[in-house]
C-alpha cells in the first residue's frame, strides 16, 4: 500500500498534494488531496489497477468527458481527470459533510419530511443526468452526500466509464457495477441494456430504507438478496411504520415495481410525485381478505353453504385487476381462529378485511357482512341481506359491488360482466357443486365417489355445464394423484370432460386448466404450459394456476419465467406452506442451495405433520450436507408421517446421504417402487434417482431419472451441473446419454 501511495503522490505531485487515503471500495480508492493551483481540498478517486487495465486510458478519458458535462446543484461535479503514469483518476470537490449511509448508521430511520426531501433532490439529479444519457447504476446511501442539508449524488463518472468498457471486460476483472440491495431486478439479472428506470428502482430502495430502517430486500449473501429481489414481494412500508402516509407508501412501491414499465416513466415524474404525493391514485395499494363466513344455521350440515359463499365472493373480487385478494386456500386457514383484525392485516399485508355470517333455515337466508380497515380497526360499513335460497346469487353480487364502491374501484366493462355472470344459475345444482367440492378435499375414495355422485346430480338438474364438467374432470385426476387408481382409465374420463367443456366454450379457462393438468401428467409440459398460460390470462389471480404454471416453468429450466409467478402466488396465497417454499425451490434449481434452506424450513414449520414438507425439507438439508439436522427433523416426525410415501422417501434419502448404501437399498421396498412408478408427476422418480445416485447405483439412478424426464423434468442445468446429489453419475455413459436427450428438450422448450 505504501509503494502505491508514494507512486501516486509522485505521479500527481505537479498538480495535487496527496494527504491521506480516506476510503476504498470495489472500484476505486479515494484520497484527500490539496489542489495546488486553487488551494482547496479535493477528493481524488483512483481506479483499481485491474479495472484500469480492463478499461484503458483512451476509453477512460473519452467517456469521462461526457460525465464532465453534467451540471446540476445535486450532482457532485467532476473537476479533473486523467492518466498519470498508469493511474486512471478523476477529481471531485471534497464534501465536508456526511454521507446518507453515515446518517442512517446513526439514526436508522429518518423523518418522513427529510426522507422525501432527500429523495426529491436525488430524483432531480437523476433526471438531469438521464437527459444526457448517463445512467448512474449504483444509487445507494454511500453515494448520496449530505452537504449543508442538501443531497448531492456522487460517482456518476465511474459508472459511465465502467459501463462503456463492456460486460466482457468486466467479467474478466471479476467486477460488476451495482450493489445487490439496491440493484434493479433487470440489473441483478445481468441485463446490459438498462435505462433510467433502473436508477428509479434504486432510488426507491434508498427511500424505503430511509423510511423503514432497512432496504426492501436483505439476506445473508449476495445470492440470497438477488434471489429475494427476483421472487419475493416487498413488505408494505406501513406494516413497518404506520405513520407513513398512504400516498408516500404508494409512490415508494411504484418505484420498486419489479417490471420497469410499472415504475415512474422518468425521474422527473418521480420527483413530481414526491413534491405532491397526495395527487397519486390509491387504487394500486388496495388489498383485501375475505374471512370465512360464520355459519349460524341450526343444522351444522349447512356449514358448507357459508364456505361456498366465502369462496364465491373471493372468486368475484379476484376478477378485479386493481385489487389484491387473498386466495381461498389461505383465507380458509383462518377459519375458526380468534379474529384480531389488525394482526390478520399485518400477517397477510392487506388493508381491508371482510367478515360476516350466514344463517340458513329451510329456504330462508340471512347474510350479514362488515368491511373493516385493518390498519385502524375502523368499520367502513355493515349490511344485512335477507331472502330465500333463490336470491343467493343476487346477494353475492350485491356484496361484491358494495365492496367495489367502498374501495372506490373502477371496473372495466369486462370486469363488470364477469362479476355479474354465474357459472351455475340454478341454486340446487350450485348446492351440489359446493357439496362435491367439500368432498374432494377429503382426499379419500369415499369422498371422491360421493363427489362424483353430487356432480352428476347437478348435471341432471342443469344439463351441460362447464364448471361441473371441470369439477368432474378434477375428481378423475385426483383418483390418480391420491393413488386410489393409477390406471389411465380415469385420465381418459377426464379427457372426455375437456371435450365437453370445449364443445360448450372453446375459450373456457376451466377447460384450459384441466387440459393443462392432463398434458402435465402425461409429460407433455410444452402443451401444458400453453394451456395453463391461456387459463391464467383469463383468471390472473388464481393461486392454483399460478402454482401449476410456475412449477411447469421450474422443471423445464425456465426459472426466470417462474419467479414473477411465484412472487404473485405468495402475495395472493401466503398461508399455504407449499407456496412459501417455492422461492427456495427456484433457488435450489439455480444451484443456490444455501438460500433455499430458509423457505423450506418455513414450509416445514408451518405444517410439521405434512409428509411432503418433511420430504422436501430433508432433500434441501441433504443438498446442503446438513445430516445432523436431518436426523433431528426425522426423529421429531410422527410414525404416521414416516409410513407415508413421502416419509419413506425421506428415509431412503437420509440413509443414502449418510453413506448407508444397504439400508437405503433395503428401504426401497417393492411397494415403494410401485407407488413411485404409479405417481402422476416427476417428483418421486427424481428423488429416488437422486437417492440411488448417492449410493452409486448408477443404472437404477438413471432408470428413475429417465422416468422423471419423461414426466417433464428437463431442467438441464440442474441435472448437468447444479445438483450435488448426482455427482457420482457425471461421466457415466447412461447418464450422459440422458443429458443429451434432456438438453435438446430444454433448448427447444418455448416459454
């Protein structure tokens, strides 16, 4: 360091007197110096030698001239630059004040007024720079200096120069522009064609930190932060700090939109919003959960009716694009729970809560409902509706429209039409449908048999009906998924249901989804994706379809397409354990097993008696080499869980991971092999193949991995390089042949 310091002093001695080093970062070292000509203190930034070599003096001087043209009160000006005996440097005024990072380290959170003022001044600076086609690429608290109460943005020069050097040269140096906690998603994904909206996202991160006390996404590693940025929603600011005005929260969240087109178009637009945040529309922040309606009917058998009304209201409201609605599956987990509205709002990150009750006596019906602002427990309205069973559809629509009016939502003509339509217009057939749906959730032969009879009763009442045929097809598929009947007979019956739906409505999203499920089961994931995309386009908030499509993308090696779907899935369906592990699944498929542990742990903690949670958590722990932790998890599981197919598979993997080859092989009983072969997807064959690979039974491993590939698992990067459990197979002729087949399917797969 002394040699470098002395060499630099000598190289710049005719113009600057270097006094001391005051800071060092990934790109440059900063020195305090005295400008001999003007007798003033300046800051000199000297590029790291490897970076200087990658850029070259000519490119450095040419590009930094453009930065020198920036002239704005909130941009730290460039005073000088050059090449002095191999040192590439540029000179800025020395700011006596502190950086925003220094202030945040001291105060953690800033006042709302100061936060808005600082963000406004930075937005003005960015707007000026963007007009000169200069993108900063590294907006963060360290690069925002506070001088006499005003914000000054530093380091425009280095970003411009390094970007011009090209991605290839940067890769060679091992350097990259940007700081993970503040990078835009597109920058974190490695896109090189960035525009000003990337800086807007970074400023949104800074504003969020000033208000909340931490950036919107944090993590134990760079990979963890980037993975969360690409897959997890940002926690609402008002959940952290209730005093933040709604409009300020909204403009911050707009700047943090994952998709650039959803952010402010320009930094000037963001500066305008910061100058007068109350002018923003509040539609984007509306969110609601419909709690399960309480059944007050004398006959407990009528409870299904209250559940049905809850679900239909959720379905109606989910058709509105500007309203985030918690899905049925998450809402139903709240049934019977003590209802503290504020805590429910915080847990689900929603603003509004709808709760109510249903009393049915014979043909008479009474429904009460109240809408509550979860932020302050204020009751916005309460209504009572009375009538007969024949009025249930009118009551449901009135409830939906009252909520729309209360939240001041503007509906499109299509949303108006969809709320008014009723897929089953006879209340008797509607009851059959509700009862059948309840029976399917029992996941038993008796329940599925009863569901089929109820659906047929509904069809006898109304004739052909696409919703009833879709429900019927789902039951046939479930016979196979549960393992009751793994023959193709039920799949053919489900095919017939699809044909009947298409005959009624070729564009039915029910038909597209059922068809997609059938293609997926048969291993034709490409056709499944096409169908599921069409289904999701018609019903974009449907949690089941978000899960189906994101999983299909993940197993085909298209995690980039799955991540935004998973983020939305967690937003609308956050209380379902499987959904919570999906970001970890995507991380694991990308080879980031360390960041996958937390989501899988969360899934297991939410539902420790779920056999699939045990299996998935075991798998990710094995992939991280955490055998001691696996033993604790398995020992804590009940004998009932261990006897299930997932429980048995977890034991196979555990024995294999410990090197107990004989125990692992013995644990694969003929019954287990038959169940895995008869399963309807790729999961169990893939896991069994990984188990055999760990104990070096190569032929068996390839057999089961081939079965998984035939069922759609064609994630070539994972199989070829990322999966540590397949180490013994790499180089084995049978496995290499399988990889060739998988690679072709992976490369030709269309998103």
